[in-house]
């Protein structure tokens, strides 16, 4: 049986016509209307040599040039992940899923399996599960640990603090900003709020500047929040619950049934 690529005259003429229409400035929609083909077909043949594009038969996969590398990795006891990283390093430009599917086919063809990828706990997992195994033999702090330090004043080791402040000096200003803002609400002091805005609206860190200017734009509401103990948490919670019901019922009922559903959810807790 002859598996060599063949030439399709019909496809060749179609590709030439598509590229000619495109060179004239026709849109995909117009070409599809004139020729009776799909837009995906037009996109597929918009560029390239018409003669090469009109060939059919055996087509080379993007992974075919790396066949020898894959076979060598298979017999050397490499894992699939390591093998895929290697072919990417050698110039593979296809998708990750296609690469792994190709390795499965190689396993079936060679009747040999790639080595299993050993699992190592990440540093965060090691802290969470209190295991002695960490992914890397280094001292570290998690992102969660930094957030807790900034927002909740949890303790950091001296080494961690020196490293963070030395490499990311912006953290010092951010931490000071958080403390100052918290003090306003602890003391319920509106003048402190205005001093805070004046201090940080010209800050070099853009995020702090944006935050201060946002407070200034909505100053009346922020002043009330700082001066009084009242909270709109109940209202916001009710709004969130109503919106959730509306979304879950979307497309399933008319306005009358939605109203009944909302009324039922409203009285159910006290029912």
C-alpha cells in the first residue's frame, strides 16, 4: 500500500481561491458566502504554499523530530515530566497535553513504561502537615506567613524579617500603612483619617496612593465608618443571599415564581 502523500487538485484550487480573495481584502464572512466553506477552513488555509497545503496522506507530528530523544529517555528511566521538559528545551512548540498523549502511545508501542514521577511535598504542605520532608533544603517563609504578619501582627523570626525588609523594602511602608489605618478605627478618630489620607496619597507605592485617593473620593462614607459602630453587614448579607437565589433560578422560572422563592427564603429562618 502506498502511504506517500498525494496531491489534491480540488483542494489546491480552493486554497488558491481563498488566498486570492483575502489578498483582495474580502472578509471571512464574505468568502464563506461566496465559496460555501466554513470560516475555520478559511483561517486554516489563509497562509502558506497552496501546493504544500493541498497535499494529503501522512503528516508529520510536531513530536516526530524528538522521537530519538523520547526513546532514549524511556530506556534511561526518565519520568514523563522530565522527558516533556527536555523536548520543550530542544524546541518543541506543541501543547503539553499532546506531548503526554504522545508519550502514552510510545509506551504502548515499545511495551515499556516511563519511570513514575516521585512526589515531594511542597514547603507549604510540609508546614501544614508538619512533616519532616520539604521540597528543598532551605529556610523559607510562606506567602501566607507574610500576609499574617502584615494583617494580624503574627511574629516572624529575625532572619525572616531581615530578609524580607532587605529584599522588599516596600513591605515596611505597607506594614506601617496597615497599622495607621487600623488605629483610626480603634480610636474612632476622624482627624486621624484626614491625616492618613494626606500622608499616603502622595506615597511612592502606587497601590497605597490609589487606596488613599479612593478614601478621599468617598470621604463622607469613610468618616461615618470610622466614627460610628453601625455596620451595613446585615444589608450586604441579605443582598448576597438574594442574588444567589436569583442566579440559581436563572432561566428556570418566570418573575412570579422567582418572587415566591425569594419570599419563601425570607420567612424560612423564622418559620
